[in-house]
C-alpha cells in the first residue's frame, strides 16, 4: 500500500470502524474487521489504481462503519458490565466488610459468562480474595514467632515456632499470585464471551 | 431476561417505531442462511448478492457481523480456501443446526405471512 488517495480513504474508513467496534469482544471484532478489510481489498482489485471515485462508491456501498458496528451489537450497554466488576470485587471486595467479595461471588455464580469450572475456581482461589490472604498471613502459625533469650553458655539462643519464615513468605506469595491469576483468567473469559 | 429487556424496550416510546428495521433485523439472517443452501460462499460474494440497493441489507458491510453471529450460534461454519487472484478467502457453509433453523423459519414465515395478509385484508 502506498499513499494514494485511495489508500487514505480506505485507512480512514477502517480506523473509524475500529473505533466503533472497540467495545466488542476481541474474537468477534477481529472477524468483522478482517472480513471488511478483505472485502475492500477484493473490491479494489477490480478497480484501476487511481480510480478514486470507484473507491468512494465501494465504501458507500459497504455502508457506514456505524451501521456495521450496530449490526455487530457494539452498543454501549451490551457490554457485560456487572461481570466486569467481578475480578476487582473478588480481589479487593473482602476489605469492604467482606460484603464486596460476597457480591463478586454472587455475580460470578449468577452470570452465564463463566462455566462451572471458572465459578468454582473464582470462589475457592482464594476465599475472600486478598483479604483472605491477609488473614492467612496474620494466623499465629503462618509466620514464625521467634523468641531470643540468653545468654546461655555464653551464646544467645533463638527459638522459633510456626512455619519457617521462607516457607510462610512463599505460601503468601503463591496465594497472592494465584488470586491475581484467577482474577485475570475470569476477566479474559468475560472478554471472550 | 431477554423477554424482560424487550418488554422494557417497548415501554420506552419511540424505540420500537421503526418497523422496517425491526423486521429486517429479524429476517435477514435467515436470508443469509438461504443464500448458503445450495453451496458454500465467501463473504464478498454474499455481501454483493444480498447488499444490492433496495435489498435486504443496510449496506454490504452489515453482512459481516451477521455472519459472525451465525457462526457463533454454530449455524454456519467456515473454511479458508486458496483463491486464484488474491489472498485466501473465508468460506461459509451451513451446518446441520443451520439447516434446521432455516427449515423452521421457512415454515413459520409462511404462516406469519398468511396471517398478516389476512389481517390486512380483513381490516380494510
């Protein structure tokens, strides 16, 4: 593609289409966008290279990008808006008197966007989200408490109970990563729906 | 859920007044299915045959989101095929489900058309 008037018209058209289709799930958006582009390219092959009027006519026949987007259902409210909140609610809702997390779970189970597997995953990894992780971190056994006393025989003695510090930190880290991973997974599934 | 939504829409004045667009919207996807009955076709072909002025589409381009929807519903399936004069093309083909949907529509449409014709004649 060079920089002829014809390329410019086509580029403007596709750019406008992209803008209008932006709220669609990625798979659908790509298919529609790809097909429209293929349509323009095929129609252009039947035209002389400098036939500007021909390009205008073909874009006219193709219809307004707005019309295509409307047919694609790219309306503002078709987006799954309560579902969009779920990852955030599951992660952070626990800090809002736990109610936020419960609301997230309620939407998760009520929505047709996710399969059973996703719903179970979203609920159990991790219960109460990051609030759950924090509570785990505060459990008496989760991190070690050390008591140093002495000197006994000329040395200070340290006694620790609970998990060794590295193991406790590791578990916390795994829980945090798992929470975020599940939240991102749920969001991806929603976008594909 | 869908029923509630359409009831709500009917309650908002003006949103349901464009009967032609509404009707077209409900019917045109079956016309796309019908166009695929005899053989598989690629998008450009379908757009040109259904998008003729005064035809069923609001513009050739609207056939593409429609096809995407039919595909998501598994009424059509697609295959990429090489073409002689350009990049590969995505061909659309009716599935068993699509064939059944089309048959059901044809039957219902016949009855609907008769009922509307009768209502219009009796009313006049």
